[in-house]
């Protein structure tokens, strides 16, 4: 394991590495959220309705989820940087294909390729954090990365709206492709290879499958993954439902996505900052206990507000508080899953992401259209996800004490 940096120069290098890891993590939000303001224009060009346009998000998430199982184990064999850079190269080409798409089926095919390649950067970067640090230092770095990364979903739809003011919807994909090139170059220059050759596994199908099975059949890992998936879904349902919520339910326009995303991301940034400050000061399991309790209270408040005051600004207060709670718990839950498998961190990072992504794809393509009939229905679904996630966490805590 690479030792923690010391001295002023090493600290500056550490800040650069943190920024690069956050930039790699931002690939996902930029790819999903930047295109939201363009949905209406794309739908007009392709003759597609709101439900059909939701598949632009769903297809991306499904392909991301399917390939996420492989990115981490392959990085356990080849090293972290080759996998991340190879994925970024394919991602840029797929994004250019989206910009040039003449029809919705072609766009969906390119979005599928985007999703299949984007996870190489996003997922493997989490394993890099645990390669570099352990304990409270890893918690702090994960929180710092999440704090920077959290800004992306707020910037992305606003940037998408501004780009639409400059040109037609393909300009959004050209901008995302440019970002992919920039972060790939920065990764080459700044990020070290964190998995030495002696710690790698042979790149054989049997070895890759064995690592995946070892992680996947671990009961504690499954409980943590499901707790993370459902608690995060309480927040993410608002992100994937943003086009319907902002435009249809709140009656706003394509320049108004900030009304939802700024409070959401403010909650995430503050929560991640608090999580980092509490690293090493409070037992990590107790921190998650309290964060999930806050998430349940926030979801309950949100539900009550949507019964009594279903309008702005109350419609975004509950989601912001839920995001705050999720951001406190998320770094601890992620590291807890990685710590279960010190010799298969890539595989653990992959499967930890896989569970969330599969459910998020269902959220975007199937659940979101069903629960966005009203602000109350959306709040109710968020509350149910928070309750289920809390249930898995409580079972995990009980079995851990037993």
C-alpha cells in the first residue's frame, strides 16, 4: 500500500490526486444530468415522448451496470490506470457518436456504449482510494472526493441548459466528449499506478469469475450493498425524475433545473464535508446509524410537506435533507465493502456499484414514470426506499453484533 503523503509538496500532490479522482467520479453525473435539458429538443427531433426519452438514461445505466461487474476485476489483473484510460478512450468515441446520432435508436446504441465504458473510470477510482489510504485517512479522502464530485449534478443540468442557448442539443455531447479527453490527459499526468505488479491477479476468465463469486456470495457484503442501494435510491429517484418533476410537476422550463439540483447538491456537499470531519472522531458504524436516522426523518418530513405544501420551495427541502444524510453515510458504506476484500478491491468496487446501478436503471426506465404522477407519489417512493435501506442496515448491525 502506498504510504500517505508527507510534507508540503506531497500534500499538494495529494490534493491533485483528490481532484483527479473527483474528476473521474464526475463522469457519471455529467453523462446523465447534462443531457436532461436537451430531452425536449431531442424528443422533437426524433418524434419521441417523455417516456421514450427516459430510456436515454435507462439504457446508459443498464449498460453501465452490466459492465461494472468486469471493470474492477480486470483492474485487479492489469492495474488501475490501463483500465481507466482504456475506458475513457471508448467513452469519448461513444459520446461523439451520440452527438452525431441521426435517430433515437442510434442515440440509444451510443448511450449503451457510453455506459459500458464510463464505469472503468468511475468504479476503479474508488479502488484507487483504498489502495492509497486506510482507516480515517481513506474515509477523509472518500469524503473529499464525494464533496467535489457532488457539485457535478448541480453544474451539469445548468451547463446543459446554457449549452442549448449556444446551439442544438448535440453540442451537449461534444462538450462531454471534451471533458472526457481532458480528464484522460490529467489522469496520465497526475495519477500514479496504485496496484503494484506483485499484487495483481492473472488475467484469466476463471480468476476473474472466482474473484467476483468470492465477493458476491459474502453475506455481509450483500447486506451492505443493499443498504447502500436503497438509501441512495431515496435521493437518486429525484435525480432521474428531474425532467418530469421540474417541467411537468413544478411547471418550470429547461433553464430551471437548478431549482432542484442546487439544494440537492448543497445537501450532498455539506454532508460529505461533515462525514470527512467526523472521520476518526466517531465510530464509523455509529456515524451510519445517525445518518440513516436523519434520512428517515427527512423522508418523513418530505412526505408531510408534499401533503400540505406541494410546491416550491418545499418540494426541494426534503430531497436536500435526504441528500445530506446519504452523503454522510456513503463514504463509510463504500469503504466497509472494500475492506472486506483487501485482495479483490477492484471486484468489490465493481459489485458494490453493480447493485446500485441495476436498481438505478430500474428507477430511470420503469419506476420513475410510475411514481411521477404527483409530488406526493414521488415523495412516497423516496420514503419507501429509505425505509428498506435502513432495514438492511439494521439487520447488518444486528448480525455484526451477534
